[in-house]
C-alpha cells in the first residue's frame, strides 16, 4: 500500500524535484503540492494524506504553525519537516509541535526516502545535523546578546536516565544520535530484536512513546 504524501514548500523548483525523487519510489505516492502552510492544512482536510513533507519558512503560514494546527486535529497526517535550517531552536520547536521528524534539505536522496517511510510508519527520524545542533545547545556564542540565557546556567536536576541499565543507556544515547535500530545493533554487536526489546523497556521506564521524545530527553539533560 502506497504512502500518500503532500509536499509543502514555497519553492516550485523544490516541489518538482521532491516529486520526481519521491515519486520514483514504488511505495510513495505524491498526491498534492502546497505553497504554504495554510494550503497544506486545506489539502490535508480534503485528501487525508498519510504524511506531509513540510518546509519551515513559507509565506501566509509557516511550517511550524501549520504543524501545530494539524496536530490539534483529532485525525491528522504525520508531518516530516524538510528544511535548510538546522538550528537547535527550529528543531526543538518542530518536535514540540508534534512533527514526526526533522530532515535537512542536503540529506541524501535514499535517506530522505527512508525518513518518509519511517515517519509514515510511526518511527521518528532526526537528521544527524539536527542531532548535532541539539547536542551543541550547551555552547554559547562569544558575540551573544547581553542577558541571553546560558544553557549551562540551569540548575542540574536528577538524571532522567537514572532508571536505565548501562546497556539501555548506550541504546538511548545511540537513538538520540539519530541511529536506526539496525545501526544500533551493528554498533553494539547485538541483534535488531534485542535492540527493540531494550527500547520497549526504555520507553516504559522513561515514560516516553516515541524516539523523538527519547532523543529530546537525552539531549536536554546534557
């Protein structure tokens, strides 16, 4: 069964390129295109797609606002953010808005197709560059504005990963770096089934339900 996708981007050339790229996959069907967030919402109501590939900066309504509006609906498609901007603030806003993942436009074509499939199937995906941005939140610019809050100035609280075993921590850290179950399995020399079992326990212990929530929890404790 094909994954029904709407592409939302204000650049017609980008939409055309994404249509050609994703349309080449036999399990992805591009059903419509939108030039802004408002159009994406309207098309989603009309066509009930499985996923919207959403840019952030668009006229009329940007991708973050559109994502929040879509997630507020009882029945809604998954939203995969595809943008040129990998700053930590954009990543966090997108994920907190309910996006299924955050991918940069320089992502290799095969990785983008994988991300679309993963998001449509409920697996959250973060571009490695987006993960690096989150991990770098504890750095401050020498030219930063006076009075700006420092990430490291927050009081250190209890370690949210404390309930995890050493192996579960390793897996949680790997997931937060954007690794797939197969990549984690290869890195730790275990089976994919073992990784899935550990992840189920991690989700239960930390009271999270998605890889994105786990990644945020791991990265925000740094």
